[in-house]
C-alpha cells in the first residue's frame, strides 16, 4: 500500500509545500513521476504505480505546486486569459509568477529531502517538459528520462486543437456536479476514440480530483510558465542521458510532431509512437509502456556498470 506524507520544502526564497506518496521498496531504484498541466498526482493511477513498483522501482509521485494537495501560490499574480491568448497565438511576452525551471527545482528539492542523489524521471505533458529541464539543468541528478506526450517548446510545431484549448481554458462551473461533468468530458476529448473510454472509472477519478481540491488560477499560472519557456531543442542536443520518448499518434493537445521533435533533439533516444493514443495513458498500453520504461532503466544500469 502507498503511504502519503506531505512535506514542507524550503527552496530559495519560496516556501513550497509538496504532497507526495510512494509505492514499492526504498531499496529499489527511485523513479519520480511528474504530472502535467493542472493534473494531480493521482492521474498516475495507483494500479499503474504498483505495476511499476513490481518491476523493481521505488515509485514517487507528487502534486506540482499549484495543484491538488501541494501549495497554491496564491500570493503571486495570475496572468489573464487575454494575456495567455496573446502569448500563445501572437508570441507576446508576458510576466509570469514562476518558471518551469522553478518547478524542476521543486523536484530536486523533493529528491534531496528523500535523500535521493539520482532518480529515473518520467514526465507526462508539462511533466515531460519539466523532466527535460531536469536533464538539461541537473543531469547529475537524472538516471534516465522518459518524456511522454510532451514537447520541446518550439513555436513552429503543431499546437493544440482549438476545441481542446477552449475546453482547457473554459471557466470552471461553480456547481460541483457540473464541474465534474465538464472535467469528464474534457478527459474524453483528450482520450480520443480509438481506445475504450471508461466513463465510470474516469468519473470516479475526476470526482476524487475535485474533492482533493482544484485550482483554476493555478492552471493559468502553470500555463503561463509553459508559454514563457524558451525552446529546449538546442539544449537537449547536449543531453547524453538515456532517454525514451512516448507519444500518441492522435494526440489533440500536443500533436505527434512534438514527439518526433523531442526524440530528434535527444541523441540516442528511443521513440515510441502509439497508434490511436491521444493525450492520456490508455490502460491497454500500460504494460507496453512500463516494459519500455523498465528496459530503459536496465540499459542505464548496464551502461553504468561498464
């Protein structure tokens, strides 16, 4: 069974409270899971984490700042939707309350608190961007990098489908049931039509997310950090860590061109493109993805032992 222990971390001038839990044995290789924009750690579902732990990992998942049970950075200003739109579509520069590098530093702080000199890093969507920054800025703390349905931040790559972006930024209804229904519909859109969409399971998970605490302003602050981040292509070309890039061929949030660009930027990385996969992790692919992550870790270990 996982244990949950919120921990207060002090980093630079910020006092960031990060909530996390773990699966497996501390004696095993540490693996840190980083979730995406506005997404709570429980979207790395318990069963998925247990499957990873059964492959010999000590699995650590956490809520990013401004999400779930971690600290909401409400004393910071929040960019408006108008400013975000101007940045996303017109390339206008905007002021931001924190950066993706700050969020990467949160991961380092958590690892330090857990006495982890190094860890395997697995990030999804914005979490993949944070993972890439860890590989660029803190390569000595990363054993391997798995970047899932993410991007190098190039403005020239395909952007989210407009209907997805509108649903993402649509104000959340005040009524509980309507909010949950909207969130379920958003996940249905991200999931796509190829793999079975489990409505009951998704509704249960989304209800849990809602009851743990949602933070619409935090989503805007995180989105601003994504939009303001510089392109990582050139920096990733200098990364020499073992890397795996996973992407869905039918991703409506970050189209598959983003996956190809990520793999092309990281020399020697393995690219896995899955037909029919959208911007979620379908249960039907869990075993396949976990085999890929495990093989990457085994290759990393073999390289270090040479």
